């Protein structure tokens, strides 16, 4: 009898939760909940989200279709094929990043966790296999058409008012990167294989430092180093970077115009065979110039 009661009790309990689950799925107002999550969790993080439609998924997350995201501080817009947003129970109770999103776009995937407390925003991002040719912002900031796949892992504490409270780390990797053309400082850049490019950015007390950022492709070898202030907002962050470029001799022999360009910047050539450039300005408006040696 006791076993029978346990079975009956378990059955009723399971039926209750199944019914509750179906009730939530079938009756909750999708659009109203999507609007609430947008206002409560997304906008306070400095992101404006617009979308064509929204619905509740089987795991009680909100799925946005045909979305456009505008990062307020960066004044940039990104379009995504699909974005799924929800609240992590564990993150809400024990952590600082209760809001979780999963997105598909630019040929890759993205997972992000975010939360805020007063003026501080806590962000974790893991992006994989993003097609760089589909990132208009990359061409806009560099002046180059860059082919390859981009991955990023970041864990950041960002203070919207006090830059000195900004801390975190960012790891970046470009796989199979190639420059398919473009212009820098008025010079036409020919197609060039730059290989795999990766490096790390450390952020501490409002200052950042770039470490181990380099690549060695078939045509060219690159090294990027330097530091700067990670400002609030990030668009105002100042840059103090050095870019070293070493073209392979076979690449120089193949590109006749390149010989003329290299002759014109010969005063930037160092003893290791690298041509040196400085990157100044701000994150929203970087500027390149020759660094004389």
C-alpha cells in the first residue's frame, strides 16, 4: 500500500508540473515577456534590440527572429539571424550574470551572459567561427576586406561611470586570415595571406595591455603590441599601439607595386626586417602612421 501511495503521489506531482509547463508554453504572452526582458536586462547593459518576432521556446527562453542589435556606446549595429534569450536560475541566485543569450549570425555562433548592479555591468562572451567578411564594422575600422574566421572569449567587469573600475580579459583568434584588398594611409593593399592571428588583452583598473598578439602567414608576418585606457564609454578608449609588418621576399617579388610602397616607408624598417607603424586615436576612430626607426 505504501508503495502504491508513493507511485500515485509521484504521478500526480509529475502531472501537475507537466500541466504547468504546457500552460506556460501555450498561454504566456510571448511579445509582452520579450518586451519585459528587453527593457529589464538588455537595455540597461547598453544594448538596443529590435526584432521582427518573438516566441517562448520549449526551455522557456525567448527566441527573437531577424534581430538588429545596436551597441549604444560604440554606435554600431549588428544583424543576427536568430537570438535566444533567457534567465539562468543559477546565475540569478548565485552569480552576477543572470541574463543569457545564444545567437546565430555571420556564419558562426555566440553565447553571452550579462548582468548589472548599479553602474557595473558584468559580461561574459564566447563567439566562435564568425565569418569576418560579413562584419562590416571590421572593414569600417580597418579599411580592409579581411577573410577568415573569428573567435573571441571575454570576461569583463565594466563600470558605466568610473573607468578605473573596468577589469577583465579578452582572447581573440583569427583562423586562416587573408586580406582581400583595401587601403591604409592612402596605400592600396594587395591580397595577402596573413595566416592565423591570435592574442590576449588584459584589462586592469581601467587600463588595457595587448600581449602575444601575432601571426605568421605565407605572405606576411604581423606583431601587435601596446596599451591604452579602457574608458567608459569604450568608444572613447585611447590607443597606444605598435604594429610590426614583415613581408616575405616571395610576396615582395610577386607584387611590383609593393616595392614602391616599401621604398616610400623605408625609414620605418628595423633590424629584424619589420616595417613599423603606430596606431593612435580612439577605439571608435583609430589612426595609422609610420613609426620611424
